[in-house]
């Protein structure tokens, strides 16, 4: 990573945390986003000359707040009708005390603010699609173009959806707070989905050069731990945290010395974080005890992760159990990505012909590079290289990240 890239990464990570704090103090999500963006641009101009501050989060917080207050003063100077047309929520007055707290105790404040932001994004007044999109924008820091790609919609359409979601928060007067104990059960499924989606973006970024987004992975696990502290004993929360830890444990072996992706089959398991795997296994066992064997979607996914993470080697993977777990998961969800993973597992259990049949039975994945790549692998094993090459070319055209593109191009070269 070059110095410029390291600087941009620092601003991106700290900026997301500053955004959570600023939304709390300003009460206006759009104003906070604009202010943090302005502060980030100021940092990119200033820090290369002055050096990164000792506390970059505090620098960004103060700068973003000052820029937001400049906007507030300008808006208050405009005619009343113009103000009403331009903003959807009241803008808070400066709070010097809050600024001092944010700078002196950033960690405690940020942890609480991020949790509040989770519950704001996943409020039941918002449609699930709006919850997902807003979470990816505010909590994961994805740009509108990346979110639009994830939803397979044009960028202007997604921009409008995000604006409507913010307006809904303002118009419905959705509070920026952790809900009461009585409200928590209703909010839990959406909160779990938000953290899961952040972890998904961390594990499989929607663009760029990174094989994994470590900053988002750390954030997702931290939020999951906060939720476990808030609602101890919730089996699906314990299962989600276990799933995230299993996934995190394998990250050290996911890239080679050149930073290129290494598939699970070829990973050196000595590099896995076995302490994290042990913690995840304990959490999953606790979840199983609490549910009496009646597993939810996150518990089933954690069991699947455990099959891979606890197997001594790739050859020792219990593929019959993996396929059985996917079968159970498909009774709870119609997600085609689950069917794709099941088809791949079927290939390891019953051979490439069974895998290809399962893959071709899935609908809705024409735009998925993983589906095309899985078909290519099955076709290659069946001795149909021309068809395999065609599937690989489709996968390459759809691959969202540069490392995945290079991996697929290497497969195509090997096939030729």
C-alpha cells in the first residue's frame, strides 16, 4: 500500500466513525454525510503537508462539525420557504460540550454511536431494501455506484432510494438511539441483517483491489459483540458472531505473498487464527444449547463455516454434512446464492455432472461471476473445454474486483 493509499484508508475508516458521531449531534443524516466528505477532502489536501494528526478521528470530527455549522448558518440566513424546501429535518445548534466529549473519549462515544446508527438504519418504518441500502452507505461507507451494482439498478435510481430513506427517517421522526428492551426483539432481525451485510462486503468487496476489507470485518465483529452484550443469550446473535469469527480466522491464508486470492482448497491452514475458531465453536455450541437444535439461518451458516474451519484438511471436509446443511438453509431462504453454494458442494460430493445440473437449475444468477465460474469448473472437469472457456469469459466480464478478475484470467490461460 502506497503512502497515498494508506492516507486514504485512514480517512475512510475514521470518516465512517466520525459520521456516526456527527449524525447524533446534528440530527440530519445528509448534512452529516456532506460535512464528513468535505472534511475528508480537506484532510487529503492538508495531511500530506502537515502529517497525519496524532488523533485523526478528532481532527476529522472537529473539521466536519465546523463545516456543518457553516452550512447551518448559511441555511438560517435564507428565506424560510427555501430552508423548508432544502432540508428534511431540523438542524441542531452547535454543542461545544459534545465536541469536547467526542475528542476526549472517541472510542466509547463511537461504539455507542455506531450501535445507534445500526438501529436507525434498520428501523421497521423503513422497507428492508431501504434498510440494506442505507446501511451499506452509512455503515459500510460504500459509494452509490457500488450499492447500485449490488442491487442491479442504475446509479440515479439508487441515489433516489437513499434520499427517500433519509427523508423517511426525518419525516417519521425516527429516533437516533438504542431501542428500549421491549423494542429490541422487533429490531433484532434487521440489526442482524445490517451487521451480516457489512461482513459480506468485508469478505467479498464489491470493487477495487482488495481481496478483503479488514476495516469492515473488524467493524462487523465489533458491532456483533456489542449486540451480544446488549442482548445476551440470543441464539441467532451468538451464531452470527460465530460465523463472523470463523470467516475472520481464515483471512490470513486467503492471499499469497503477492496479494492474490487463494481459494479455500489451497489455503495453508497453519496460518488460520485457531484461537478465533475455538471462540467461534464455543459460541456456536452455546447457541445450539439455547435453541435445542432448532436452527435459524445464521446458526446454519455458522455450522457450514464450522465444517470448513474445523476440518483438518480440505480432503477431510464432510461434504455430505455440508450439502445437508445447505438443504436445511434452503427451507428457510430462497436466496439463489445459497443454491449456488449448495451446487458447488454437490460437485465435491457427487461429481461435476451433478454440480452442473444443480447450477443450471438456478435462476436469477446470470449476472453473477461466481455462477459462471462454478459452471466453468464443472464443464472443465467434464471435458468440455470450449464451453468452460466461454463461461470463464462471462465470469471475467462480471467480476467486481481486480484480484478476482486476475484469478479467473489465470484459470482461462491454464485451460487454453
